[in-house]
C-alpha cells in the first residue's frame, strides 16, 4: 500500500481529485453550520450545558455535494480505482477541465528566482523603535511562562506525572484545542531566539522540547498532542470535534521552527516521527473509506498542515512528506482561487488563508503554476469576526462592529503578502505589509504590559479595545488563537525589513523603514538603518543608512522602497551629501556601488494626510472615510460621534498637528479625602471629582487638561510650578477647542466651545489656600476672591463649583479649594492632530497607540 501511495500513479490519482473538487461552490467547501467555524463560538459551545442546543447546532453539518466536475467523472463506468486505470481517469478529468476553461490550465513549470529571506539571526532592531519595545514586551512574556504548566496536558495525555497545575483559557484540560498555544510558543521562542539570542529563553524553549520528546517516546507511536487520538477518530467518522489538525499544525510548525532557527536536531526527529504517524493515519482513512472522506475532514479547520509539510519536504526531500502536503491542499477552496472566482465571501478566514499560504509554498517547492494563481484580499483587515466579509464585499459599511478585524487573520495575510512580494517585487505588497503590521499587529498589545493582548480589533464608532468581545486577555488564562499568533508576530518583527537578491551585483531590498542593523553576509557589509521618530508637526519620514565595510571591495545594490502613500513634492535622497534622482512613489530607488564605512545615504519622504473611503457602492455611505497619515490609521477619541464637516479643499486646513510643546502643558488636579484619591474630571461636559483612574482609559483622558496661558508669553515650561502666578484657561484633553467655564445660571463648572466662552473661562493659578507645599488654587479672573472648590466631605461624582471667600464660608473651604497639580494622566502621542468636527473637534492619534480609550476610525464626512 505504501509503495502504491508514493507512486507516480497515485500522484495522478491525487491531482484528478484536486480537479474534481476544485469547482465546488463556497457552501460545499465550508460544509458546516457557519458559527461552528468560529473559534469563539466553539469555545462557548464546549462550555454550554444545553444539550438540545448543542445537538441542534451539530445537526446542521452535511457532506460535500457533487460538483459539475464530479458529475462528469461519474459518467465513466469506474467503481474501483485500480492503478492501471488512473491514466485514463486523469485524461478524462483533464478533458472536461479544458472544455470548461479553454486556455486556463497551465502545465506546471519550475518557478523563476525569488527574493531570498534574510535570516533573523542577522537582523537586530534598534532600541529607539516602537518595534523593539513591542519585541521586548513579548520577550518578557515568553520568559514569564512556566514549562511545567505549558506541557501539563501533554504529560497527562502520555500518562506521565504532571507536576503543578495547567494554564487556563484555551489551554485548560477540558478545551479540545488545548496544546495549540504550546506549538505557537515553540515557534515564537525559536523566532525570538534568532532575533535576540537571549540565553534564558533558549534554555526554557529547549526544556519544552525535551519535555514533549519524553511524552512522544512514552506514547511510542509518533503521536504527540495535548489531547488523545480519540479526537481524530471522531473527525474521521465526521462526528463534531474542534479542529484537531489545527493544533497538530501548530505543534509541527513549532518543532520545525526549533530545528530551523535554533538547530535543535531532536525537534526535527520528533517532527518526522509525528508526520509518519499522520501519513499512516490519512492513508488508512483513504483505504477504509475514500479520498473524499479525507477531503470532508478538511472542512474542519486544519491550520496550515500543507504549509508545514512543504517546508518539511524542503529539508528531508522525503516524497511521503510531499504527498501528504498535497493531501492537505483543500481543493474545493484552492480551485476557486485558481479559477479566479470573484466570490470567496463567507469562508472562515483562518481556516482558508493558511491553506493559501501552503499553496504558495507548494508553488515555491514544485513550480506548480496552478498554485501561483488567485486573488489577493485587498484591505488590511480582511474579516468580520472570524469570517471574511460575509455580505457583499462592495458594501462593507454595514460590517463596522466591535468584532471587525481578527489579529490572526492579519498575521496570516502578512505571510501571503510576503510571499507575493518575494515573487514579484511589487511595491503594493510591501505597502500592504507595512500598513497591516503597523495598524493590525503593533496595536494588539496593551502598551508594555507583558501577556496582555486583544483578540479582535473593533472598528465600530465609539469602539474600545477593552470593550471588544473578549476584552484584553490575561497572561495565564486566555491563550486564544490570537495569543498564539500574537507571540509569533512580536518575535519576528525583523523578518521582512530586508530581502536579498542574487545576480551580477548582489542586492538587498529595504522594504520597511524600521531602525535596525543588518549583517549582510553575502554583501560583505553591515547596514545600519536609523529612522527618526515620526511626529505630526514635522511631516517627513527621515531615514539614514550608514555602513560598516568588511573590506571585500564587493559592488552591491541597495533598493529602497518609495511607498505609494508619499509624495514627490518634498521627497529627497542624498548620498554623501549629493542629491540622488528619486523615482515617483510606488517604485524603488536603486543605488549600486562599492560601499565603505564613510558612506551615508539619507532619504526624506513626505508624510501626507489623506482620507480613504470605505468600500461601499451605496450612495448613502459615500461620505464614510478613514483618515491616514502616511501608513498610520488615525483614530479619533470618541464615544460614538463621527460627524466631520469638510470645510476646505485641503486636509491641512481642517486637520492640524498638535505642537510638541503641548505635552508640557498637560496637568491633572487631584485631592485626597480619607484614603481615597480623586481627580478633577470632564464628565460629559460637567466638571466633577472622580476616583483616580487607571492610565490608558477614558477616565484618564477626562481627568487630563491643558493649561493655556491667557497671554502670548512663552508656551513651554520646564516644570508645573512655572504656571503658578499665571492666568490660564483649562482645555479638556480629549475636547480640543473647548474650555472650562462657570455656568451662567449657577456656580457649577461646565465645558463649552471656546468661541462662546466669556471671561469666566480665565483663572488665576495661585498657591493653595490650604498652605500646602504642593497645592494650588484656581481663582476666577472675572470674580475676584472666588475659587474653584469641591465638597468639604468629598465623594465620587461630586460637582465642582465657583465659591467666594466670605465670613459665612463653611469650615474646610480652603482645603476644598486646594488641589495638588500633577503631570497629566494622559499625553499627546507624537503623531496627534486636531480635526474639526460638525459638533466638536476630534483629537486624532494612531490606532496602534490606544489602549482602553473609546475611538472612531471611520468618520462621516458631511459636505
């Protein structure tokens, strides 16, 4: 049987079935009640106690329905596929394919040369970059995780002693997907080792491999997982089970990465033994049932099984590994792409994009042109919840909700675009990579908190990462699929900055502008890339390249991406102070020379503000647009309002940058009562005292104010004490253009538009009435002797008022009118703007920078 399956005849047999099923429709390919493809839904279903509901959901599973290709094939009087009949069967299937699609089928041929990947071992991120900070946060998390907890379920499955307790979330013992994160951890730690050479991490990841090896040896068949083989029995019997091959893919990929990046030979041995087990298992399914039964099992998410098996074949050259990879190409889906079908909506993103990545790997390994064809999804976010856009892709405005973009999908689409760039060198794919990495990956961490990430990036007006479906995860009780891809993404941030090209003059393509160092071994030089921090008040991306020559005298080429988001007006490049001719945006600047340590190449690219309309062909949604600054998607601080009035022809007329000096003007006023600390807060346009908030929240925004001097003297201060004795106005941080004033009909303080604010908006900042060393008081310029004060017995949500000193002033007034002035709880991101809204102005900042704050990404531009 094994000989037969490895024969040329079997490959024809396999390709025949690829052709048979490839024209199947989307629903035939999805093949399950739609919600069952959602990881979130499956997790909730497993914990449900409603047996009748569970039975109802699973009853919607059906089998593949025949396509027109299979109907054609059924016209042949064949019941048993004997080897001698396969040539005739193959020819029959090919005949129909050529009749149906004349000229579309191409005989596979070897692919041309691709750009080569640069080893992560040769790239180091600059410590001044946000990418390095994200990498370090992830490294801290990888080092936090406990080996015994990670492998606990594996040891239980192997019936080995399992000290301690398991992790929770999707790694808890009752979760059918348990073990998937451990596979991701193996990949992430291998990638992080290559990126940092952190010895503590190498010791920990090696310990995980050794523990898993002991489990595999104890089981004895080559099988290795955190769950028993019974899950595969159910899968092959078409009994509902949650994606066992998905987890196996993660484990295989992790072990292979441990070999590839960390030279762990034991990990490779474990990988080949696992693959031998599943080779035999799939063979038995085909022998016992049919190859169609195997295809049916692929309607349950199988991850990138084809991808990891093609990679393994590149190492082993074992034909069984190549054949098994072919068997995990999902023909009913890849066929739609190869035939360039227009509609792939409704497919579960993370079931099918990894299959595309595997198909790309098949093309690179075999040169099979059929697997080069297909569509590239166009937007940086490709899915709603877990699904590709379920409705008409030309009507996406209806899909803006709290579960819009899954970070796993972004992770996978980065891989797709990376392959496409290496094949084509097209700028569009490099631009896509930059935009997706910047907006869809870097923002899923909660600042620099290790192990705190989100699952879904919401895009509904007034969204918040904290209020997304899963909220922020925790370091030890989440372990969703997006935690796994997240720790991988932040471990390989240096893998797509540089690519190599072979030729008469060795070349390197620099496609991402990230402060970093490349030890370019084939070019025999070290390239140092320094990127100045991007800011809103100086709209240029500035990059400096310097070199350390290894003295070879080799002539090499540098190719620098000129992104499509920039402008030729103001763009500039110099080599050793001499101007270089720059191509138009969307091309590469190429410089060929023998580089020396004295060389310096600089490039300056204008960062342009622009809007992009949402993809929606309905006239009523034509005004819905996003605002971008270079590759950065800007979000407006908003609880749901999104109306912007476009009052000028140029964006710069109504979107203006926040000056650098403004951060020195941000303050927070606090008071303590008992053991509780309170802050002066803008509470829905009324000024109240609230409990001291956590940073990165809406409450922290509302408790931050900008002190605006009432005269035109200097606007930048070295310390907060410099404000004392000055006349100031208070502008709420998240409501630029608004001011705190005394209400006309009572003494309470409110927030109103600066255009209608009168003299009661100006306060004299004086030393605290309570005589404290660090306190200040706010005296009204209009009503001398009257001060901003709170209740004597302070409680949360207490209104603030303007009160005047008199003989009848209640005891404790001086304390109630005295505040500690502190540095603002919030601060302006270096990329911050003010946009004029229809009802109020919006403070704009990069989406990646937000934590728990409410925001709006798409605005309604009213003419």
